[in-house]
């Protein structure tokens, strides 16, 4: 039951039509329009751009008294659309329908072109009835400009826990549109509850500077008088320039310090499949947060789970309301699945990249909880034998880097995760490096089958070696073409789990490989956040603890930067750490030099003095400060998190750039 809508293409990027038609503010307008049309005697539908089928996926167009479906493109003639065989729009002149629905925004020109064909007395309705107000548009001249729909969803919760405290969420980002020329940027925010009902709506004006942005569930609930809330926050950036994506970090935290985790943004485009969902350990519960991204219900039997590599899918026997939220206990569908097994999610384009939550249990009591996200599983890839042939020019080629945290305090675990429906094998090896970039170990996974779930503990490789005991390093997953029996596609992913030895607190993150730091390019690699490849510079956002000014506060911010290089690059990085306040002003700067192939692990309190942290903590118009990590000499990859002063609780996820 996959929705027949175009959401994203790796060639063309995101498609704005589904965002425009399915916008939470447009949904009630669409329902009112359809109510009028359902009372009509007969409706002709003119579909000049081929959007009618997608619109019918979001709203019940098929229930209308459809008389005929008309098209402009001759190549679209004779196709079945909404139960009718398409006809040329020239047939409109002889139509006996009472109403004409033109499936188009900015329809004035379309109407001029067919004005001589419209029979007398026929009432015309267009999708311009669903338009957002002009003050909600970035480009008022072209409605389906992607910048008009710079939107995203965020998991948002503020509820009691089972220990007498509360659980909260916090969205953190910055006005990164400012550097692209965006002015008067405003976030239009809508709070949508579990049943899909809008509970609050407000605007957050951003400073005309790269200021910080913080949206905390505790503040929101207090502002709108909400005792408890579980659902999603819909974020629409108005005035966005350069990026039509809302990127953010999401902290999930509690009054109890054991509830501390973080995760990445939701990715703005619903996908067919997601993968990398870990199965629980015997003392864990894994809940997948399904959050409907559309104004239509998710039908019963449309969402399914299967073990990776297993064709037996178990389907969720439950409907989920439009824009509704449902926490699916993985054990309800796959009761025998256990870590390190990994799970594939059949999503049918019904929701954006979802979060999952892992609860550590003692009996029925939740001891700790952590959140993370799954990743989009590609359906458009095929193995490419040329990737193996470019090694003489690309060196390591695709690299998936991840931290190794100090081994005396943490376990670091890597789990390769197939992330394309065509990936039947993964020929892999892992390389381990100290902070200076010296190799200290390696592990050959061999050629993993799709159904293999092999979790690698770094301790099992380093075997008691006296390395990285109290310092951090990193690991790299790369292809091992020596054992490959078929080609690879470059879409190499992995899940990385970290566990505090003293407390059992854990965090995990997942990401994909890239080609790093070589001037040669291959299929959009080395990737660049702005401009054409190669991406040879760094601009990363490091969110900070809002209480960073408190010298003895509960938490500190940490960051782990890795300088991966597919081929030899500059011997040392020139990495600037720019501490911003909430208004976007730089209040302090530090410079790091990271060896090529090495890494650095630092804490905010040890990098910036108390005076600078206090200045950065001063709230601006939309939030408190952050650190911009900037390097024009190389492309770095980063991870960030919060950590309790005693190390007993921490969060960790990969960083985002812009």
C-alpha cells in the first residue's frame, strides 16, 4: 500500500507538489473543496501536469462524481486515471460536466489557455483554493518553488516518566539561511498531537544573523497550557534561501539524568523503505515512532517489518490517523528478533525518516531510554563494478568514519547495515586509528550476506592492547574488494553503538559512507553541502547545552571530529571553532589542527573559558548559542553529544552541515 507520490529523486531532488497539497494548513482547505465538489452533478478533471493521481493519494478524489479526466500531453492519452481513461483537453468543449477541477497551482495561465473550451455555466475550481497565504510564501511568483516548502517534522514529547519526573524534547538549529542571503526568516510552527490534531500554532522570528534556535517542549507546553503532549512539531521556514531543508538536532532528555539522548533531523521526504532498525536485547524494548506525514490515514496493513534479508514481512494491523503518531513495539510484530539482528521497515512513503526509542528494562520498569533514527533504504541503486576499478585513483574510496571513545570508559560497537534493496552482499573491513591517524588494528568482515548481522566490538579487535584507554580515536568501514564476488554501489551504511562501562548508559548513531578529501570526483562525491562536488571544506553545526554557562552544571557538550581521507591530503587541518551567541555574534574562537587520517575529541568546557560560555549562553531572539566548525582546507566528519559530568549518562549522534 505504497502511496503513489513523488517525494524525492537523487537526480532532481525533492518534489514540492506533495508538500504543497499535503501541508497541514492546506488539508482543511482541500477537505472543504472536495465537499463542494462531491455535491456536484458531474466533475471533469483537467490534469495538465500529471498531479491528479498524487492528489488522489492524499485526498479521496475517487469518491467524486467524476465524468472524465482530461490531459494536455498527448503521451498521457489513454491512461487510466481515477477510474477513467484520459482524454485530450480539447474534449472539454463538448463536456456535460457541471464542474471542472483543474489540478494545478498558479492556474491563471492554464485557465487562459483553455478558456475557449470551457462550456457556458461550468464552474471552475483550481488548486489555488489550497494556497497558503502570501505572507507564508518565500517566492510569491511561483507557488511550487521548493523554497516555499522548506519544511520538516520533528518528534516532540513532554510527558511524565515513571519515576515522578518528566520527559522533554528540544529542537536546536541555527539560522543557516542567513549565509545564503535569507532575510526576515520566520519559522511557522504547528504542534500536532497523537491523533493528528493541531494543538498550537505560532511564529518564531529568527534574527537577521546566523543566530541559534531552540524550541523546548517544556517551554511550549507551558506557553500553551498543555499538561502532556506526544506527537510532532511541523516546522516551516519562511524566507529560506539556499536550502529548502530544515535541519536540526533533537535532544530527548528527562528530569532524571538517565534519560538523555539525541538524534538527527527527520529528513524531509517520505521513503518506501527504511533500514538499520536494531532488534532489542532480552532486557530491552524497541519502539518505532510512526508519525504520519500526510493528511490521509495510513491504512491497516500498510506498514510492515521484516528481519533484514528475510522475505517474511509482518504487517501492522492498525490504521493511523492523518498526521497521527503511533509507537510500534517491535516485539508485537517480530517477537523473536534479538540484537544484533536488524530490521527493515516497509514505510510506503507514509512518513519521513522515523525515530526509534530503546528502553532498558528491569522487569517492567524503564531504567534508561535512548533515541536514534533509521535511514532511507534506496530502491534505485544497482551494483557498479567501476567502483572497484577506481581504487588506483581514489585510494580508500568510500569511507564510513565513526568514533572510538576512550576504551576504559566506553565500549564502541559497529554494525554494518544494508541500506539498498539491491544490496545482497557487503564486502567490508574495518580499520582502527589513534588520534594521530596511526593504524592500530583492523578487522576483516569478509563478504557479509544481506541476512548477516555482525556486530563488531572494538575491544575484540584490539585484544587488550594498551591503546585508546583514556583517549579517543576512530574507526573506518571501507569496501574489501579482495573478497567481493559482485559489485558494490557506494551506499555503505553502519550503526555505531556506544556503552558507558560504569552505568550501562548507551547511545547510537547511523550514517553512510562518502569519498573524502580528493580533488577527483565520482558520482557527486566528494559530496558538497553547497555547490558542485568536490566537497573539500567543512561547515558543521555543534549544538551546545543551553546551560553551558554553569561551571558545575549537570552536562557538558562534547564533539568528536574525524579527518578521513580517501587519498593523501593536507597534513594538518586548519579547523576553526567559532562560538556564537543566540544573536549570531561570534564571542570566541579557537583553532584545532587535526592530522590527516586522525581525529580529535574535545569538550566545550575545556575549549572555551567561562566568560565566553556565559556570553554564548545569553539567549537571542530565537535561542541560545552554538559552535560553528569551519575548515576551508578539508572535509571533516563530526559527532556531537552531551555528557554528564561523571560520565554516567551521555548522548551522541552525527552532526549536520550546511
